[in-house]
C-alpha cells in the first residue's frame, strides 16, 4: 500500500509508548522523527513533511489526553487526525451522468485506470463507456478495447484515424446513451508542448465535468511539475493513483494533490479491472495505522458474494445459516474470498488483523495461504458428490484415494477437513446469534481496531 513503510515504522514507534501514562518531549521527538524519515523516503514534498511533523509535535505536547487514555492512544489519535488532514478529502465523484477526462504521462496507467473506473461505475448501476483518443502510442487502441471487454463496458476508438480531437468528438456521439463517459488521452515520455496542446483541444471538444490526473504511484518528486503543468492547461479536479500493488512509494501523489489544490479520487490496487477503490481518507489512514477498514471490507465481501451467487445459481449463501455446512459451501466461500483480491489486502482491512500482525508475518506467508486455497480446490475437485455433501463420511481409505486423484498428500486432505470442521464450528456459533449478539460483536471488532476502542467514534472504520 502507498506509504506502507510509514505505517510499519509508526506502529513500531508507537508500541514503545505502551504502558506509559504520560508522554515526554523525547517520546514525541522519536515519533516525529519516524514520520519525517518515512514520508521523505516516500517522496513526499519536504514542506509538507515539516508542516505535518510540526503539527503533531505541537498537539502531542500541548493537548491533555482525555481521562483514561494512554499516552500511546493519545499520540495515535493525533497522528491519525493529522494524516487524514494531510491526504485531504476524497474527490467528489457523483453517481450521475458525467464526462471524465484522464490526463497523465505515458506509462502512468491511464488506459488501465479508465477501464477500472468504468467497471467501478458499472457496479454502481450506471452505464459507462470508455473513449480511447490516443493515436500516439502503438497498441493503445487494442489495449483499451481489451481492457474495456474485461470490464464488460462500452468502448469507442478508431485505430485508423490520426486526429485525437475528432476521435473524441465522434466518441461522444457514439456513446451518447452512456451515463458516464471516460475519455482516455495520449501521454508522452515528457511534458511536451504537443501533449499539452492536444489535451487542451480534447478538453474543449468533450467539455468534461471533471479532469483527473493519473499518476504512477512510483513517480516521486517528478509529480510536482506534472501536476502544475496539467493544472495550468486544463485544471485538475482530482488524482487517480495507479499501480499501488507494487513497491511504489506513493508520496509523489500526495505532493501532486497539494500542488493542484485537488484531492484523491481513486486508488488502483492490482492488475485486474476489479482492483480499484474509491479513496476514503479515514479508512485509508486507518488501514495504514493497522486499525482496519470495515467499510471497504464490507463492500468487497458483498460484491464477491453477489458475483459468486450469480455464477453458482444453485447456491444461496443464506442457506448456510439455516442448514448443514458442507464442503460445497466451503468451496463457494473460497471462490468468494478469491474474488475479494489478494489476501494481504483483505486482512489489512480487518480491525485487529492488519497492521502490526501483518508486520510480523514473512512476505511469503500470504502467498502460501493463497497456495493452500488452490490446493484445497484441487482436492475438492477430486471428491465425489456424496463426499462433498457429507464430509464426515471421508475416512482413511477415502483420504488416500482423494490424495492420489488430486496429486496431493494425505496430510493435505486431512488439513482441508480440519479447516472445514473449524469453519463449521464457527458457523454454528453465528447460527445461534441474535441481532443484538451480532451488533455487539461488530462493536468489539471496531473497538479492537483503534486505540482503546475510541477511534470507532471518529469513523476510521467506515
């Protein structure tokens, strides 16, 4: 995640404050130093870093912590609030008819971002269309068309035309029935006058409701000049940060937001068209500090379950709360989990599981977990219908047969069955819960994610 090193180092520093009822100037200086070091390494503008660290130092030393609040929780609350202030509000992106123009250098991720945004709008009940105007980059039309097909949205482009402004005009006419039109423009390797002139002409032709600057999360300090030039040319209303799935630092994007007096609209978090999030400052910073993000988690769960249910017409997830839990149900659950994205991202959103706990896991731990899920699927594919419906019928001889048929070990089959029994026990607990019990559990989760349970009142968990 963007600025992930900041979250890791801050959690480590704040943990040193555990048990302290008062915080000293030396303690505050240590926290501020970590913040400065991490933000500078993430390519955040020096001026922004100093403003943030000064604000945290002043508040931590001057404000009295509320009664019953530990020194760690007091500082964590201040850091949380100041970081939310730093990243700013989310760009307003209403769910209504509109035209959005994407700008950015070549390689920034505009074409992929266009398809991702179109997919996002389609899931909100709108009909989007992507208009590809890039005549400069070879393969831009083909890539745009392929990405739009993956997103299952309308697409317009003309591979034989060489006038991007005319393509934009024709595209607006061809997609007149779309609710949201996303105009993908050409980029260059540098901010050439031709690029600026072209994008100004396209903006005049399509009259966008908002202009978004797409930035590669790894751009660094170069974002400052980019943002200024594009803002002078067409005006930047928001920033879409692409390629956050790698080791990108991301601080340059925050600098760009500051330079254009704009906000962040979307985050691209992976390679598929589904790997996109609306930027929500409170949830973003909450995740960064290891406090989870229940709002984003809930959205992913609901979407994954809907997609799984739509694909598997004979399966209704609510049936698990009424009848017996089978291996078939477990397989459906695993498919839904897979649709939620990388497990590391999902766990990062769970209060009490992300952040510090994730820091303690080796990098390959999540990959291994994903690998185990794949192994379990292969094993279940080698089972009979009766075994999937009645897992308790699987004894030693059947385990050997299933392992041989799936190319796995008996221990793998045994591990799958043990995982199934754990899920079955957990589900039976849910089956016995009333609405009040569920509400109490959710409150406990939110309280566990923040300092002393107090951050739930500030809304970092959605």
